[in-house]
C-alpha cells in the first residue's frame, strides 16, 4: 500500500494490483447527517437525488451509460461522513472516471425528480415509524443523546421532510465538497502518477475549506444532563 498526496494536497492510499482487471475508488469526507440536525432528513434526500441525473445526463441517460459499460458508483451519508465509491473495468476506466466526476460534482437536482423522491422517501419514513424496532431505536437515542444531534432522527420526520427544498439539498452537499477532511483509497492496475492525475481531475475543483470537527463526547448532552 502506498500513501501519498496529490498536487491538490489530497491524501490517497493506493493498493496497486496488476492481477485484476478492475479499478475501485472510494472516498470519504467528514461531516455527515449531524452537520444539519436542524434540517433532519436532508442527508437522505440528498443521497437519493445524487442518482437522479448528473451534468448533461438525465436520470435515464446516466443509468443507461453505467449499465452499458458495467460501471458501478454510488454515494451516501452516515451520521459522521459523506462517502462514495466507483468500480469499473480497466478497459472502461477513462469513461468511468469522467462519469464519476459528473456524478459527485454536478447533480442535477431537477424539481420534478425532487418531488417524486421526496414523496417516496416520506412514505419510507412513515412506514419505518410503524416498526417496533424503529420505535425502540428512537427511544434509546432520545434517552442517551437527548438534544445532541445524535439524538435527532437522521432520516427525518414527515414534518421536517415537507419543509426541505432543493436549495437545502444543494447547500448540504456543497458543505461536504471540500478537500479538507477528504481521504481517498484506490485499488487496481494504476501507478502513483496516474492515480494522482485521476484524483485531482475528479476532486480538484473542490475548495480547500475547513475540516468538520464533529461533536466530541465532552459535548454530548447525555440524557439532557
């Protein structure tokens, strides 16, 4: 495993492997759902909208391109991170890198898609709230974390979801598109120099920004105390 930084100061771990005809790129940025606890559910909606068209491609066009080339990619939010990955064959790597750049940098956030996604997600949350496991999980979170962001439902509530706008989603995503706190792992038949060029091309337009420091245990308001 080789560890290095690109010309954009992006920290990369490369696992070179000439025996397989596949390349995988995975990244993570500190932040996640707790960054905007006052807008519960924005992470889930943003995650779903990322797959609904990118750059010049509609949702249908983009999915057709990925399926035709056998490319897999995705991104999402946990409580503390924004992360994503790309997997492609070696032969299709150039097009895969180009499409991945579009995917994480130029989500379309079309209003027609947004309303459909919101309604689907709203139904999901409403159904989840009827689950005994969900109710128990929420009781535990509220008991131990109280008013701390960890105690707020990351998936949102019907009330919070109805208040969210496309502007909220764009703002939330932009907060994560920064080089500070970005880490990348690459596996496959690539050299260090090739990898540096590829990663800078994909992520290099992001501003440096400030790393999100998160919430320490000392800041937790456990059980409201």
